[in-house]
C-alpha cells in the first residue's frame, strides 16, 4: 500500500483520459508503474488521507467535491485496491474560516453529515467492489483541547463525551447505500 495525503486536493489538477485529478495522484500512479516495472516490486493499493472540511461557500464545496470524484476515478482506473485511510472533517464558514467545535450549530453538523454520506456513496459508486479496501474514520471523538490533532475542530463522529453526532448518522447512511443482498 502507498498511503499519502492531499491526493484529492483541488489545487494542481490536470485532466488526462477524461479524468480530472490532482497532479500529485497522477504522479503517484505513474511512480507505481515505474516501481513495478522491475518485475519484483508490487504495490497492492493506494490509500488516501482525507483530512478535509465541509465548505459553506458553494464554489469551494463544489470544487472539493469535484476533486474527490476525480481522485476516486483515478484510483479506480489504477486497478489497485483503494482505501480511504484517514477520513476526518472540519467545517469552514462562507468566508473560509474554520468553525470551532463549541460554535457549531445543529444545521452545520447536519451539513457535515450529508457530506460524509456523499463521500462514502461516491467511493462505493466509483470504486469497483473488487478494489474497495475500506474507509477508516480518523477521529472517533472531537478534540476540544488546545492541543492535538485538529484541536477545537468538530472532527469526530462522537462528541468529546462519546455522544453520537449527526455525522455518525451520515457515515452510516453512506455505508448502508453500498449494501447488497447476499
């Protein structure tokens, strides 16, 4: 597995073969081919670290969604297993400012839940089942302290007291969309 961050970034995108994705991911896919050309090296999958934020600004949000779609399309095209290895989400207001956990409204939590649902559905829709290697939620709870990972950012699917948040439901809705009858 090759695991990296910003593979779904909006910046530095290029379009090839009808797929618009980050130059970083195009480069990674190219490097995998070069590494495997020795006949001994085998990379079984690509992991993407998705430390993102919902954006209240519609243009920013649509750009991020487009970048995520392109990332999943290129990961699928690579033929490698595709893993969302680190998924967490903050919230940016219409001006692009990060909203701290203590200032989040119920509406904002619901917007994040819908975005989680969309991401997971997009993964399950674009990545072929035989390439799906899973989705890992990076932060179980919010970090309300002044230190640590994304401090004072509503990144958890539970709050700091382990109560389920709306994003928990969004995560579950997304996962349930990929279920099939066995």
